[in-house]
């Protein structure tokens, strides 16, 4: 496959970043192939498309581009980037193991290819079709591809959020069985 680390047969991704020239005209900054990282014995793979490290983002003199490269090169990016955002694409193998977890974040999850079951603490899984969007609000959740043969792909935008408490109890990040596999986000301390 043309994208490093990509394990799924889905179409490779290319990230296109824009910027401005000296006259303030929109120009293409860069186009790069996806950079995939495989997890769960190749049952899923992540491609971090972009991060910001503050809100609102500072685009002046390409400060956001510099901050993104610093975050990625640090090797310490968790699911959430403290005080910022993360845009990530995730490919799920057929019948992938469902990793139930909680992030201290407000997430938008968009099904791009296939079908995904959203699994929560209570109730039956919710089947999401291509084009469906989940607004995930710091809940325990997991994603499962119910297909026996087809891969699925989702795009996620995760935004750091204020600490969440329910009935006086702080609900912190919980990576479940991915603890020690995924970097902690360090945004709930």
C-alpha cells in the first residue's frame, strides 16, 4: 500500500494543508500521504491528520503548523491534546475488538466507510451508517465494526473539555484495555 503503516484495504488518505502567500492569497502549504499507526494486533489503525494546542487556534505566521509538528514529534500525543483539538481517522477491521474507553473530551465521530456500532455503558449498541455522526460527550464508549468481511473508517475531531463531574464524582480518562498501549492524554489531572 502506498501509505506507510496502513493495514486496511480502504483507499489511502492524503492530507492537504492550506496557508497564505505574502500577498494574503490562499495557497497549498503541503499534501502528504497518511501516516498510520496500527493497534490491537492490526484490528485498527490511526492516522493523526492534525492537532491544535490552544483554543482558539493561532494561525499567524503558521504558529499552528509549528505546534502540530512539535506535538506529533513528541511521541506523547494521547487521544486528546490538552487545551487543543485532534483530527484523527481510524480504520476498523471486520469484527474488531471493541475497546471501551472514556476521553475527557467532546468528540465528533463521522462514519466515512462501512458501518460502526457505538457501544455505551447502558442499552443496545447503536448502528451507525456511512455519513452518520456521533457527538460523544466524555462518556464510556467503544466502536465496533459488525461486518464479517468489510473494513470501516471513521473520522474523529476531539476537543479538550473542562473536567466532568456527575453527582460529585470526577469522571476522568479511562483507556480500559488500551491502558499501556495508548498514550494517556494528561488532560484530566
